[in-house]
C-alpha cells in the first residue's frame, strides 16, 4: 500500500497514510466484532440457562449491543467530587488504548500483519503488562474503598497469571526458535505429517491448556472474575464510572478477550493454517481459518462462564502460584532438555 501511495506523494507521507489506513482496517472491524461478540456472549449464556437472551432490538436482537452503546453514550459522565479527576479520566483511556495496541503484531494470514517485528511475542507481553496501570489508576483515583479493593485484587491476579503465561510462551519460543508470531505459526506445520498446531505436540499440549486457563484469569473472566464479585465488591474497580468512561472499560475488556482467543489460535492451534495439512484446505483463505478458531475459543470462554462457579480468592492464587507456575517452569526444563537431546544432538 505504501508503494501505491508513493506514486502520489513523497515516501514519508505515503508510509504515514498507508499506516493510518492499516490501523483503521484493524481497529474499526475490531470495534464491530466487540459489539457482536457481546451479543454472542449473551446468547450463549441464555442458551445454556434455557433463556432467550437479546431478541427484541433488531432482527434476532442483533442490534442490542448497539442500543446499549447508544444508552451509555447518552448518559451523563459523573466524576466523583473527591476523586483525582485527571487520573480518573485517564485510566479508562489507558485500558482501551492498550487493548488496541496489542493487535499491531497479530498476523491474520501469511504476510497480513501491521507490524511484522521479530520480537512480536515480547511486544504482546509488554503491552498486556501495561493494562495493570489502567486498573490500578481507576481504583485509586475513584477515592472509594470498593473500587480500590477490586483494583488491588485485579492487579494481583493479572500479575500472578502473567508469570505462568510467560513460562508457557518460553516453551513455544524454544520450539519455534523465534519471537516472531508469523514464524511461530509457520513452525506448526505438519505434525505427524498431517496436523497443524503445537497443540498436537504432547510436550506443548499441557501448556496450551495452562495458557487457555491463564488467559481466562488474565482477562478476569469467570470463574476468575474476582475483580467484580458482586457479593463483596459491588461492581469492581469501575464502580464509580459512567457513560463513555465505563464504555471504554467495557470495550477494552472484550477486546482483550478476543485477543486472548486469537493468541490461543496463533500460538498453539496453527493460526491461519487449516487444522489438517491437506492441500485442498489451503484454498480456503487463512483469515477464515483464524476467525473460525477465534470463535471456537470464544465459545469455550462463554461456556466456562455459563457453567463454572466462581473461585474463592485463595483458590485463585493457589492455582496460579502453586500449580501453574511450577508446572510451566517444569515444562520449560522438559522442552529445552528434549530439544537439546534431539534437535541439537545433545550436549558436547
């Protein structure tokens, strides 16, 4: 696209315009996807609880998310008088912006990625870590004890599960030999001659399960939604927010959920590759395979939320620190040892 614009303007402006267009091509469909995925979430919960779910606004209730968005947009923005007003308003902007920034390195199919950098996975880790600041600032700047308690819970939860996620990603990087997400996808071709995906590797399949569960905890999805446990926290760190400030948290949360579903697909289940390494399947565009996998993992997220009761906070922390951390650390040792003995011919 840059080369096309370069015929109309200097290279620097051509690069700038092409980059802006690429960002909009990712961000605008993502916002639409967030609206529709909220609708899908509510429909899945309703089906599992034998209810109807949204079915009034628009055909089959498809416009319900947009009606909710309009309602939030028309509400008055209330800033608590005792709050730190600047930080109170900046916090949701940080959360929403960080949720969008991570998509810059996601490959949608071969060669279709905004920034194909060699340290894409490190970039994802760095960006996801910044999300903690939006949560902490919201709880502290609200000057209310319930949001503050929730922010402390949320930050401890996010940091705890980022540790185990980091060790899981080390296993993937060791096997693929690269931090580049496109290279990681390409390295998943042809397990046993017919299957595509690290999830079919006996050494990496347990890590795929750990990553899936840790992703639910990282995004505060049930059964790990301790940040907004109604019985003790009223609503969570966003209790004092209204109007578009609340909507930014709402959108950022679901953008992060879709991101985690995408990372599950990209890191362990072949990304844009078909599940079976069979030539006719490659005629289907890779982006459709990726979307199908994202939708499957989102269904799993919703399924778990509709059926699994909430953990206690001590159970949440025990799972992260006493089970997932030692397990993921052991598999780093196991995977690296296996690769040293097989791929690199042993230690001289």
